[in-house]
C-alpha cells in the first residue's frame, strides 16, 4: 500500500510538472513557429511514461504487450510487432518477405520513383533490384497504369508508401499482384487511419509498416511497427527483430516451448540451448517499454488526431483553391485519407519559383517540406545505384522541382492556419 501511495504521489506531481512546463503558449505572428509536423503530448502521455519506468524493467515487457495488442485491434491485423523505428520496420518487412518467398539477388521489386530512403533502402540492402515507376500527377503516388509494362519474370513484389496519407490505387495494384503472383508491402508510415473502400490501408498486402517518429500520426519518440496476418511471416519477423534467434520466448522468460534442451537444428549438437539458436541473420531492433507506454496513451487519442488532420486539410484546401498559381492534390474517390500534410504544386505559368515561396514562409516561421526525396534517382546517395526505370520520369521531376507541403498535424489550430493563408495571399499579391 505504501508503494502505491508513493507512486500515486509521483503521478500527481507529474501532472503539476506538466502544467507548469508544457502549458500552451499564445501564438505570436512572425515570432511563434508553425511547424510542418510534430508531436502532440498531454499529461496522460507523461503519466504512462512514468508508470512504465517505475518498475525499472526498461526493455520490452508488459507495456509492449499491451501496445501490440492495441495495434492489432486498431489496424485489423492478427500480428503486430513493435520495433525501434519506422526504418527498422521497413528493413524487417522486406527482409522477411525475401526469406518467405525465397528471393534471389537481382530479383526485381516495383516501387515509386518519388520515394523516401527508408522505403527504398531495404530493397537495395537486401540485394534486390528496385524498378522505379513514375508518379501520378496530383496524387503523388505511383502511376499504377505504368506498372504492368515493367513486370518481368524476375519481378517478385511491389513495395509502396501511401504518399502523405493519400492511398495509392489499391484496386489496380491488387489486380496486378493477383495476375502476376506478386507480394505487396504497404508502407503506411504517413497514412495511419487512412482508408480505401472503407478498409484500413495496410490490410491489403502481405505486410504493412508504421512509424511513430514525432512527425507521424502518433508518437513513441522513436519507434515503428511491422503488421501482418500471416502466421509464418510473423515468426520470421520476430526472429529478425530479436537477433535472428529461433527461440520465441519473450524477454525475461525461458522454456516457453517446454523443450529448451531437446532441439537439434543446423549442425549444432543435440540438446543445444534453444534460447541461443539462430535461424536468421537478424538484428536487435526491439523498442522499450517506456516507448510502448507512450504509444498506448497516444492510441487513445488517434481518432481525434485523425479528425483534426482531416479538418485542417479541408481548411487549407478550401482556401488554396482560390489561388490560381497552385495545383492542388487529388485523391481516389474510394479513398478517405488521414492526411499527413497538405501538398501543392506550383503551376508552370506562375511568376515565382518554389524556392522564393519557401524562403518567404521560412522568414515568417512557417514550416514546409518537400515531397519525400523528389525523384530519388537524382539524390547523391543513389547516383551509382542500379535501378530499372524509364529513361524519363517527367512527373517525378516536376514533383522534385515544383511541389511541397504544409502542415496539418493536430498541433496546428485555425489561428495558425489562417496566418499561413493570409501570408500566402500577401506573397502572391507581391509577385503578380
């Protein structure tokens, strides 16, 4: 009882601490920052963090179990695996698919030319060959109509992100995966809560991934998740996350299989301790219970976060449609995006460059970002990388040169968004 009273006191004090140190400050135009993305935390998040640290367990444990359980119910997957970043989630996902489908070096994976390194890199790191397809104008996603012409006997799968929360053409992609017996991996790091045909994105393919970096829909600080409903893939994912071990005992537990010293695998002697048998070349990519605890608290607010993102997007869309200098985003009629950002493209006939506008925004402390890495083949890291693609990627080039996005995350209110709109009007009036 004494320990509980003390822990309750600590939590009460944490609430006071939060109120004193993290109370909302008034918005001051030209002085206050308007971030393009960010975390939205409250007293409940701090409480969960402290609760998870009081037992000094530190690594994955009961809070991780609860967070993974909540992720499964939220996303509609049978299995969820919490990892230390969205990048790690993508690495595990593609490596697991390579093992599961017995892929060979040089096998081809379809992906978008407008891409993010953490989606593309695991393909390269697994010695697979990326086949880059141009983007679709307006959606910023892969142009699904261009894919079939690039499918060969070496094509094994499709790996795609739902760009800025905007679902790609799921119907066309699934048609191709079925016709050519390809796997599908959905990177939904920007799209938590987006739906296509009233179904959660991430549920259409073999594997889906999430990121919980502070910029994303919910945060655990650093963190990510690998999601699947395939039990065989689940075992590979677990192994790759946990050093590549064959044993499936959770941290701090032994002999879950009840035959710890009765195994014989590989060229090991009979009876070799199963806890130290390794079936894959894996990693240690587990996250901590403290991160998971924040994730539990954040998931409680996900619905409201998504609602606010959609409202903020609609506000900017309704205002920016009055600016003839911009092309606004489009989305599939079956989609209901949980928008990560508000993307726009500067029209060819505009009398200003993108950089002029972005510098203007920066001077007024309005955050902006470009669309992923633009045409990723132009990035210095990939100049000597073997890609298969069309010789020209016109839409990807246009996105690289003329597109950007503004924030819609829940930390932005109407006052801040209206400032963005009014300053945009001011800029445009000065260049016309």
